[in-house]
C-alpha cells in the first residue's frame, strides 16, 4: 500500500502546534489544577480568561481558558507560522481555494488568521506572541510535572484519510500510522512539522473532538512525581490513564482530566524525525503494543470521551474499529 506523502514545498511555513483555547466553568478551579498541580505558569488572569505556559516557553501562552457557564468546549487549536509573510501566504492560499479565512486580533499575540479545516476543526495561525523570560532556570519555582513545552494535540475525526491529505498538502509529515491489515484503511495518523513525531494526531472516532493536548516533561521522574502530587492534593481521581509507555512514538505517558473534563497528557521521550529518507512506521490495528508496550489497556472512557469543538457538528467515523479496552480485556481474562 502507498500512503499519501507530504508536500515538500507547502504554500506557507507552519512551524509547530502552539496553543489551545478552551472554556472553563470556574477559572479559579482550573488555575489550581494547572498551576498548583500540573506546574504550569500563569501569565495572565482576569474575570473572563486565564493564560498559562510551560517552563521552557518564552511566548505568552500555550493554554488559554475563557470562562463559560455552558458545557466546556475547545474553541480553537493554534499553530505558529514562521513569519507574518507566511500568514499572508496562508490567507491567499485558503481563500483562493474556497476556504474562508479571516484575520482577527487576539490579546498577547500578533495578527491571527482564523480558518476551519475540512473536518470542522477551528484553527488559528499566528507568527508572533508577546515574549518574556521563561522560568526554565528559575529552578526553585519548578513543581508538579515541571512541564517544559506544549507538544501536540490529538483529535478524533470521522475521516482520517481527509485529515492526512489536507495536512500533508500543508507540509505536515506522516511519522507513524495505524491501518487495517486487510483493507489498508487508515485509522490514525501522527503528523508533524517540528523535529519530533507529532504536532497533531488524528484518530478515527465521533468527531471532530479534542481527545487530548500534551505537554513534554524533562524526564520519567516527573511523570511519577506528578502522580504523587495529585494524590497529596486530593486530585488522584483525576488520573485518566497510566503511567505507561506507548508503542507509537515511544512516549512514556500519564493522562489526567481537568475540572471541566478536558484531557491533558504529560509525557517524555519522543524521538527525532527529521531526515528526508525516514519513512512512516505502520502499525497493525490488531497490535495492542501500539497503544501500550506494557501494562493494562486504557478504559472505554479514555477511548470514547473527548471535548467537543465549539458549535461544530459531530459526524460518525467512516472506519469503525473496536479498540481493546480495559473492560474488554478483563472480560476475556
Ligand atoms: Fe498524545
């Protein structure tokens, strides 16, 4: 089977997944979870919004919450492009291809382009954000998981093949993927612009929905320590999966659910994927080591619960593949 390949000369230069915009019913509860327990730095809070970033980040924010009394949603996923010229190229590219893209003004970041991908995911691209020194070497303030930087998001979508094609045309590279052994249908794609295995993952499911966003932490000890921290803060019940190690991308991981149910992954040990002669790694849908090299499978809720995007219609997946869940695994043993 030949898999769709990346456009080596994309219409504009996207550099990385940059930020996530979510809603929260209670910004103070959200702040406690992310600042006190996870270890992110708060860079701004007012009555309506909360902005956070990780320890290596000099840009103003990688995680934004807007207060809302409605059920929590993801309002937008943010990417960085290299320069403002790339924003103009992106504007021209989308609008000349019949995709409505508009410039907006957002606090703490430069000119920002809003557009929806063909799956319905609301995106924004910007080239710049306000900069200030990070806490990277302010070691006495490090706590929780000591998260270093936002790394990637995973999105459930009804149509993974369309996601692969659209993002590949924008220059994203496929690093790993899962496919059906018989039909070759693609179930999940790990796509990247920066130097490691992923900026965005699309997996088959009711969508589009945000499955999780992930921060990179410096070492495995941070993964274990944050579990202890969650316990001592009375937040052990927020643990959603792990710790464990994914076969795909080699990540040592743990997942938590925040006060509104948004899922955060903390992980370490992705690998570099840069050279032009590297080829994507294929995994079989029947190979459970893709999800965990060791340990028990994830629960059904990990597979099926996710955050809706704001006012975006949900569609049933074109490819249905039953995952091996903890519940189905225990039934068989
Ligand atoms: Fe992840």
